[in-house]
């Protein structure tokens, strides 16, 4: 690269020019025309006005003026890396997905980790959920597993997602706070939405302040479907386990790290990969059939519930290694477009109403954010397998797809004819049984909001329980409205009396009546050691 040496300097003030030559190719306009002078705009006379004729000046300023695109409406702050996924064995008996076709099969991936609530320029160690989104470039199309580091979610129905996000984003009349859990509005919403109680326990636990992206788990959250070549389907839940082990920080450390280095997590991932210490995660699945789903204590379509590993063990099926940082953060990490609806043959959706809503949302948001229907042609989004369709034109079309007829049926042949549907070789939707009349009433099988929250609480070690209590006290302590604090404690009484009592004491609140619960909390669910970080450290 050109250095600012004394030879570059031809004079004082605006006479500084670094010329092309040696390692430095000529500076050009975006259209390739070599630029004479990048220090001075073209002016009339010595001190005269700038001339419209200066195409280089106009192009440079025009491009700069358009540099920003909208940040993601959620998960704005993230960091990505490239890698490879390697299957441990053939899963042909449970899925025809080519990524799992045989032992040792390798598939390229791109992963983006993120926080949820903060804006693009917020800090890394926020108490927040972390996104864990993986794009598998499979040879039958992209598979986007767009998950989080927490296996449950705040809400059961995607219709409530805008409300949830409005409650965690900065308040519109003041523009703060950016931290998800430091809000009157967030706790107001959470306390009025008992279904979020389970997730808030995870969020108040050490899980929400991971030491590193490299030391956190990832989850697909929803129940998905695996489908074999013969069309036999089973339910599946996806788990990523870090081979570095699980680690979090304590809140005091998080606060200091945020002050000293708001880029701590991105720097950590970058440094690890650049130094050859490639992080790895094992992908595991819980696979089950309709009989298991019917016999399970909770609805497998309810994203506020887990299937405990002690009830249904996680089967390891492959390993992901992140081994390459991006070349350009904007072009790759920012322009990557994850969409839950990207599933290849062999993987399908369940009827989880949160997943169904997401499948609508992501296409819409990518168009808004990336601005062109052709965003799938960006290198980070482009499949690594052949792409052939009759979509054409649109803003920023770069594909030189051959062919004359861009419709079918057509009667042309050869290169003019174009592709044809794949039939049973294509992605065949699982034939789900559908019955009943249309309605807006939530299924009663979604009604128990507290039993698994309690199970999470009793699965934590005493020190982890202390952290949870401290987090509720600290975060709820920031609520200005006492009724909100009190309502949250009233919910916690349905989870565990000791937890509620300790939080109330920490907040110097009189213990409120327990909030009404549709279903009595079950106390017979065994602790699940897999839910504790310390038990797995
Ligand atoms: C972004 C996960 C629920 C809408 C993301 C990202 C992740 C994620 C990881 C960031 C992707 C990236 O790094 O580029 C989840 C999980 C959910 C969930 C695990 C529940 C289980 C929802 C719901 C909706 C939604 C219910 C809407 C109905 C969005 C939108 C973005 C996003 C609009 C921004 C996408 C972009 O601009 O690239 N989500 N999400 N999410 N999510 Fe979700």
C-alpha cells in the first residue's frame, strides 16, 4: 500500500499528493476512469465556485451520501464468520437433507452472532439474548437455521412480535434505554404476558451475558421436521454445543468490559480465528415422532417450551468449524440475509405459530433492508449450487442467466428452453394433518406458562440462582413504575415462592398476591442438569 513518505509530499497545504505506481494502482472513478487529483475539486479560477463538471467530486459525494442502509429492525449488532460443517454419519434414515447425506460430508457455512435489542453501535456485553444464525450452503439450496443462544422464546405467536420488540427497543419519547432488560416498557410487557416468564428466567441467568460467542450454545428453538426420501417425517429440535465449553461472565465483569471494550465479543471472535484457534460447535438433534409429541407434557409447537435432554437425549450429528473471518464486514456480515423459510429438501416446518409468522417476516424485511428483490445474488447470500428460475429483471440484476423463454410451459428446446419443476426430487412440503374451523383462540395446550420456568429455576446451582435473583432485582430496580415491579414478582410467585420472596426483598416490596394462572404450576418436573452452565462447565 502507498505510504505517506516525504517523496509523496510535493509542497505544503493542499499540495499533498500520493501518486500511483509500485504497489498502488491508479485511483479510478466507479466507472474505471483514472482520477488526476483527489485533493481538490474543480473550481472556477483561484477561489471560485465548484463546477458541476467535476464528475469525480459528484460521484464520490453521491456514493458517500448513500452509504448507510437501514440496520436490522432487531439483531442489528452482529458479527459473522465463514466456516465448514462436517456430518458425523449418514442420516438418510431420518432425513434426505444432502448436508447429512454421508459421514464426512462437508458443507460451507456462514454464521452471524448478534445481540437482539441494541442498535448497530451498541455494546457487546449487554444482558440480552444472542442470535446464532447459520447459513448452510448445501448442494440442494441454502438452509438458514436462524436460532438464538436460548432455547425458548418470549412469545408463542408471531402476531405479538412487534409488541415485544417495541417494548425492548429504546422508548420513543426519550430514545433510551438501549439495554433490553433495563426498561419500564419491557417489564410492563413481560409482566402482562405470563408466557414470557420462562424466557425471562433464562434472560436473567448467566446465559444472557456470555463470555464469548465461542462459549455459548445455540438452538433452533422451534420444532422442525426431518423428511426422508420416502416421505417419512419426524419432528426435530436443533442444538449447537460449543466445543470450547460454556462460559459466561458475571454482571460486574460485563459492566467493566462494556466500558473498556464495547467490541469485546467481535474482537474475541476475530482474534481467535485470525490466530488459527478456530471455534467449533457440535450440532445435535432431538428427533421424535407424533407419539412422543402426543405423550409429551407440553405442546411441541409452543416455542416457550423445551424438551429436556434428560427426557429425550441430544444426538450429535456433526461439527461446525469457523475458520475464516470476512473480507468485508458490510458486504458479508451486514448484507447476509437469513430467512427461516430457506430450507432444503429433507427439512421442513412444523405448525409452530411463531415459526409460521417468521417465515412471512424475513423475506419482507430483507427487501426493505437490502433494497432489491435480487438480494439473493449478493455473494454471501448466493447459493453454491446451480440456480435456475424464471424470475427476471428488478433492481440490481447481475445474473446473466441464459435462455429465451422466461415462462413455462414453453415449447422451446435446448438453451432457450429453461428449467422445469423437479417433482418428487424437489422440496415437497410435509403433508400435515389440518382440521377444525378458523379461529383466533390459542390452544389450551399452550396454557401452562410457569411449570418449565420453575424447572429451569430448580435446575440451576445455588450460585446461578443467586445471579438470577440479583439480575431481577437490578433490572426491575430500574423500573420507575412500582406496579410493574410488583406485577412481575406476582408472576414469579407462580414459578417459585423462594425466588419471588428473594426478589421482593431485594426490591423492598411487600410480597404481592400471586398472579392468576390458567394452569397450576407443576412441582413434579425433575431438575434438568443440562440447563445449568456450571453443571456443564
Ligand atoms: C432477525 C432469531 C422470532 C423477525 C433475527 C436474527 C436472529 C433471529 C438470529 C438475526 C439474523 C442475522 O444475524 O442476520 C429469532 C428467533 C426467534 C425470532 C430465534 C424466535 C424463536 C422472530 C419473529 C419475527 C422475527 C417472531 C417476526 C414475526 C425478525 C426480523 C429480523 C430478525 C425482521 C431482522 C432480519 C434482517 O434484517 O436481516 N431473528 N427471531 N423474528 N428477526 Fe427473528
